[in-house]
């Protein structure tokens, strides 16, 4: 952000009656007008008036024989103000002298929702002084502080010197022709600290009045975290053709070409100009404009953005410049993207004009801020919503491809649609914060900063593992301990297998890989930074949100063999009895020697779609390694550590490429914590070392490469 900018300032004084102040030069529609108006100490607030349509921001009564009366007025400039030559301020009391200053703040540089703070006043009563003081007010970062200093000069010439550090914008120089003098000064602010009182020096010792207000800066571009907005109303003519205009015969169609993003659109054959509805835009902001065209015949038209000061009718403010060719061969579908173009001063709406269009179909109209522009969407897109009437309003979709920078403590809680990616760019902060995300398939990584600790949780879909790492550990942290627990229900933290990792220079030497996590539920991971004395120096947490997990066959000691299964179901679960019964001579009842039942046995079925996939799965199964069958808790099949029995696979039909595997499993004890996955692969060695000589120079045994 930056402080609001001043387009121009004008001022005037009189010896009674109406006071005409010249319009600030260059005034444009959307500029914010502020008028400081004082009358001498014999006046009255009730008698002071402003032009029609101006709003009173604040007022302060004067004192007979003392300080003047004052009112502060505001107005957002329209075509009425830009067409005027002067603005007239009045005082109906007879013989009352007036001074006024009018300042124009450039449109797009101030907060259009809350242009200013409240105005505060200060006065010196009936006492005379050359120090005329505006009160201190609470600062606004990038705000524009405006102070006024006024006096009833008593007919004596009075001029002002602006407060130290401030810029004088106007000084009415009261004198024998007017009993009032008024100065306005400004200062761009950099913090929320109190501004402190601001003292202007008057050339004459007189009773005085001071005021202070802040013009709020324009808000940052309208990009709430992960939010895109298509500003086009009726972008695809879903239910009607409202707002669309074209040559005779052009109308809404419900069966446009399948290559277009929607089945509805604007269709016609008469050559001429086509205009979609105007979109509301902000002067000074940059936008892309896009539309899809199906050329039923060859096209040789033009494209140009046109800007207006009203949603309909109004005045043409400007265009995007030289027209862009709209050319396409017969039968082709083209998406035209224009921009980014900055909206000119005074414009509030715009549209993409399609000039000299021949027979064709048009749909998928999009107007979006340049900072978020991407693929076409409207309220019917996955994860998107209409902001008003379905089909006839702007639309919003959540995504998170933008960087977020903050400088204060904060929390972000974001629910992300299933087709969005989470934080594909950076999140930069300078203080403590927490991010909790839900609803995301975790197709990308989440990177967060917790107490200046950068943590990462990534989903590896090739091996079915969560990879947890962090860096910027404190200097005294020598190792990291990674544990997990269920988000819902909590419970004790469980150390992840291989979950203790060394730290060197603030970095973990390797991510912690979690293969055996409970599947299909929300999980929290805790990272603890441990010092060489065993103390916990830093703690961070990060969440993996539940998703539509698959059934996996995993091998703890050989994760390269891990396979996602096309699970078809299971048979019954059995446990074998381990009981011996002995008949005893002379007794009717036998003697039993009993033991606990065996572990669970079950047979699962899965399928492959091609002979190559069948061969790959067969290779994995025939290794004879113990495995971990991981099943989401949403499926009525237990996860277990197991050994694989005599399996088989066969095609379901003679010519089918598909194979159905039947795999018997016998549950076994989980491997001890000392059994961990190797941390090096041939691919990693090839990436790290260019030659075998370099490998041999770096390590003396193969075991060292696994560390």
C-alpha cells in the first residue's frame, strides 16, 4: 500500500455571504473531496452550508470573541462535480466572514469503503497565540494525516507556517478583506503510533482552532487468501441473455460447441459488434479480460476493453488502447485473453467489446484481477460459488497459489476445495502463527512457519508416505523427534518409525518418512527440537487432513516395492484355535491344553488393468517379504502386518487384459522400532555423485550411503 495521493487543492476567503471555491484542477469521477470550512467567531454552526450532496464529517462551535466555527465536509466526485467550475459554501448569518479549503484525493488511492477516520478538533478558547495546534490522533499505516489551522484574524493579515515535517497544501491568507484565515497541511504516515499534536505558526497572535483527520489508504488488491473472483455477471448465459447485446438475430443458445467450457452461450450469424455485460472494476487496478469464441465461419474482427463511469449508460472514460485482432479459422475454438490493463481514473465499469464478429458462438466470459488470473471458472465450476443469483452474478473460487506476507501474530484457518492446491507458493511471516487446513487432497505440500520454524508436510503418492521435515532449528537443537496422533480423539503422541533425526546447522539431515499412519483420518504431527541435554527447545505441529486414501501394500524395509492396490474386497477373517484335547483313561471328560488363538487370517482380492501392471504386482508379491496392508478406516477391512501366502492371479475373461489377484495374508507382529526404511536409493546416488570414483571417495561402505 501507499499513502493516498492528492490530485489538487484550492482555497478561498470572503467578507461575508456565499464563498465560491474553484474546483481542484484535474478533478475526476471517483476522487474524494474534503472541504474545511470556517466562519468568524460571530457566526453559528447552523448557518454554515455546503453544496448539495456533500456529507458533514464533523463540526465544532466557535466562541464569541474567540476561536472560529468550523465544519468539515466530504463528497465522492461524480460527473456533477467534474462538470462544475466552483463549489459554493454559505453562511446565512449577516456579515459573517468565511474561509474554505477543498482538497481532491485521487480515486483508487483511498479506501472507498472507509475513506477517512473521524475528524478531531482542538481550540484555544478566547486566548490569543501564534501557536495554533491540531490534536494528536491514532495513526494509520500509509494513511494521509490532514490538519487544519484556522483563526478569526480580526481584520489583521494572517498567514501560516506549516507544522514541522508537514507539507502546506493551502493558506487563505486572511487580511483586511476577510476576518478569517485557514491553512491545511498533510503528512504521510508510516505507523499506527499517535501522530502527536501538530502546531502551525500564525503570523498574528489570535484565538485559534485546529483539526486533524486521516485519509485511509486503498485496501490491498482484493485477494483474500486463496480467493479468485470472476467479476463477469452472466458469464456463460446459463439461464438468460441479460446484459448481452449483439447484431440482429444474436441470442442465447443452449447447445453451443462441445469444445467450449459451457453448453450455453451467445450465438448468431449477422456480422456486427457483440458486447457482454459490464463488470464493476476499480480505477488504478489491473485486470485480465478473456472470452471463448467458436468460429463457425472465419473470423476477422477486433477486441478492445471499454471503460465507463456507470454500470449502464454514463460516459465513456477510455479504452484499453489499440484493438487486438479477433481472428480464427472456420470451425476453431479460441480463448482470447487481453491484459493486464490498468483501469483509468474515473472508470467504475468496463466490458470486452468484440467488434465485427461473424457467425459464431461466444461464452466463458471472464474479468479477473491480474494478481489472481488463471483458468476460466464461474459459479458452476468445482469448488466455486455464485455470489448472487445462479448464472447472473459474479463468482468466487478458492485456491492458494498466492504468497501471503504478514508482520503480526495471526492465525489462518482455511478450508480448501477438493480440486485446489494448498499453498503452492510461499507463506512469509515475521511472528508466531498457525495454519490449519482441511478439505485438501494434499496434492501439493504445505509449508508453514511456527515460531520462526519452517516445517513441511508432503504427500508422496509414489510410495504412500507422509514426509515431515523442518529447518531453521535453534542453534542448540541437535536432533528432532517426530510423533503423530489423531486430530479427533487426540490421545498420546506416538513416535513415528525412524522418527528421530539429527540436525546440522539448523536443518534436519533427512525428512522423517511415515508409512504406517492411520489411513482416512485427520492426523497431527508434532516436531520437537531436542538439545544435547535431552531438553525440548522447540515444538511445532502440522496437520494432514483426511482424504480419499487408497489401499496400500507396503514393505517397511523395501519401500521402493510399495504398491497402491485396486482393492476389490476381502474374504472372511479367521483365527485358528491352538487347543489340544486328551482323553484320559477312566474319565468321561477329556483334559484340555489350551492357548490363545492364532493371529488373524484373511484373503484379499485386487485387480490390475494391464499385463504390465500384473507383472509389476507379481514381482512385488514374490519377494517373500513381510508387508503392511494399509486400509482406510472408512473400509471394513483391518490394516495389519502380514506375510503373504500362496497367491494366484487370473484374467476374468479369455480376452481380458485385466487380472484379478487373490492374496492370502497371515497377520504377524509389527517389526520393532529399530527396523527402519533405508534412506538412500540408486537414483539418489546417481543424482548426488557424477562418477563411482566420487562415491568411493565419499563413503567407505555401502551402509554409509543409507545414512
